[in-house]
């Protein structure tokens, strides 16, 4: 049984990893409050799934720019200082959203602009957090570290949305944003207590744009890295109908904010259970094949979510999809981080961050647009099936991903 459970060695052996783990756990709880609150507020103001998707999509340019900028800066400057600054500014964006929600007539533009600014800052910080992990733990603890990361990410996606539904129904939207702001300042403190994280390699004098271009050239020369990005992008764009959750809640399940919070929390619930039982993943040799299988399962689960209009079945489908996503995420991160050199680690992680967080926003736009042209059900089902077709097409284009194998036994 112990071999099935997540390996907690990184928490015992690395003080800095413990601080990163704790700070991120608190912050992610708050971020998931804001995720639900923004979607609910936009849908309440506009009554449109397309607008929910558009508000999310508008965040994409700043997210990508922030990710690429953060990756280039992270390979040149102290990563701890950059993380502290970005986290503090993220807290301010949530504070503005909270103050706006307290007003008698909240400004819609604030609900559009502040999440876009926050996306850019989160994009800047995300690759830095990923890039520092290999320097905080031993090589044989890398899978364990990424698994623990999934525990807190998905634990937050369970508790956060459920709490958001309760807060919206009882105390109002503003408290979701204000609590999120407070959690970011807790993250600032935890990050500040970590040791400095100076860059590795001799590229400190390189211009930022040149460093970004060099990062893209590095990725173009590595087909395996490309496949790691694309297999996730395919699943997120076609198989994540997150923008439709408010419409599903209102028109298919005839529920309220509590049901909406349940839908947002369901993938995280399945993911959390799987993340706790990730001890076996360190023994997986054919990682590319397993990632392929679980992404196929993700697409099938999402298609079923659109077919059956029963809350319990829908929640179960989302939970299964979340469990599959944990396996994919841990193995993709491990493949990526063991395939690149440290002097490109932040930049390659920044492109991954743009894919991982940009994909769901493209998916919001895709699902919202298709639903507006057809129906909510058709958008969900067609997206799940396209996810299946997409991963099969990717294997044909990048067959080395299917053949990817660990070089040594863990």
C-alpha cells in the first residue's frame, strides 16, 4: 500500500520545497475562489456562455506574454525575487476585483481587465515555480515532487470551488476575491523565506527577446518536447468545457451556485484522489504510452458528460477526467524536465506554462462559440470526441512520444 501512496520525501528533505508547497497550497485555494467568482459574475451580468468564454480568452495574450517574459527573466535573474514581486501584484488584482464587487453597480470592465492582468502575472510566475523544483529536490525525487504539486493543485480545486459556491450563495462575490488577495500575500511571505535562486549558465547579458527566441529554437529542435506540449493542448482546447459549466448548471441541471461550485470542484476531486496514489508512477517506464491512454480516457469521459444530463453522472465523469489529468501532468512534467538542460529550464517551462494555462482559455472560447452556434450538449460531446481524434493524429505526427521510455529503472 505504501508504494501506491504519494512519496513525501521532498517535504522531509527540502526546506525550500516545503515553503514552496505550503505557500502555493494557500494561494491556490484563493485562486480557485476567484476562478468561480469571475465566471459566475460574468454569466450573471451577461447571461451568455460565449461571454464567459470570451472573458477567459481575453486573458490569453497577457498570459502567453507573461509566461514567455517570465521564462526569459528566470534564466537571467534570481527566481525567488521574481516570484515575490509577481505574487504581490497578483494579490492587488484580486483586491481590486473584491472592491469592485462591493459596489452597488460593479463595473464590467474591471471583471474583464483585472483577470487579464492577473493571467499575465500568473503566467510570469508559473514557469519559475516549475523551473525551481529540480533544484530543490534530488533527481530521484522529481516524480514525487511533481506528484505532491498535483496534490496541492487538485486539493485546492476541490476545496476552492466548493467554498466559492457557498460564499457566493451566502456572503456574496466580494469575499471570494478578498480572501484570494489575502492568500497571495501569504505566498509572498513563504517565498521570501526561501533561499535565493540565482540563474545557472552564462547568459546574463543576453537581451530578453533574444533569450525568448533562443528558447523557441531549442523547442523546435526537440520533437519530444513539442509532443509534451501538444498532447496537453489538444486535451485542454477540445476536451475542457469549463465555460459551459454555468449554462449546464442553469439549463441542464437546474441548479444554483452550489451546483456550479460542485462542477468546478469535481475534476479536482478525482485528481486529488489520484494524486494521493501516485507512488506507482515512479516505476512507469513507457511514460509516453501511458500519457496517450489517459488522454484518450479524458476525451471519452468528457463526451459522456455531455450525453447524460444527471448531476451525479456528470460529476463522476469530471472526476474521472481529473484523475486522468493527474497521471498525464506528472508524467509530462517528468518527461520534460528530464529532457532539457538547466540553462533553458525557465524558458522551456514558460512555453509549457503558456500551453498548460492557455489551452483551457482557448477551450473556453471554443466550447462557448460552438455552444452559441449549436447547443451546450453538442459542444461538450463534439469536444470530447475531437480530443480523442487529436491525440491519435499527434501520435502519427510525433511517433517518438509513443516510444518514450525511461533510461533507467527508478
